């Protein structure tokens, strides 16, 4: 079980995602298959991901799935298997990009530049193991200890 305060936040996030999904986000992850109306919706996946990251500080997909299975199963009874959840979450990258653009735009201060934005993100792995030079975008990437 989760507290009433967290239940309220979960509900607010869900309604916000549903509203924005119908207006803008669905064109970024449109389905062209027989399973265009799945039982477990894209809105539910996005809500779980955002709630677990914001409220519980879980950022790994396996942690998010375990938390949902343990504490939110009554809220999301049609939760698919971990493999399906992970696969569907990866299909929503375009929708998450559009959501990030919407959120950045709506919270941007008035005196902020409309042409440039700087957003800190997770590092992207361009080389692995003992390889010191990346094979991807080697002209703009470097591997170091910082």
C-alpha cells in the first residue's frame, strides 16, 4: 500500500499523462499493428515510470517494475510481464521526448533564451571495456574518469 498523499500524486500524474497523450503524445508512438489497443495502455506505462522515478527515486526498469508489482498492482491489475513492460517502455521514447519538450517549455522562465536550452542528462556509453576510443561520434566524445 502507498499513502494517500502518494495516491493523490499518482492520480494527478495519470490524468496529466492521459490528457497530454490524447492531445500531443500519441502521434509520437502511434501503433501500426493488430495490437493497437492493448489492455495495458501506454498512458499507464508512462505514469508508472514517472511516478516511480519522481516519488520513489527508482530509475532502473527492473526496480520500477518490482515496485509496481509489489505496491501498485491494485492500481494496475493488467500489468504485463517484465519483458513486455520493458519492451513497451522502449517503444515510448518518442513520447517521452515530446513530454520532456512540453515540460521544459512550460516551466521555462520568461527571460530564458528561446533558441538554446541546456539539459543535463545521463552519460551515453560510446565505448566499452578497455577501449579508450569510442566507435560512435568519436569526434565529439571522449572517455575519462570524470
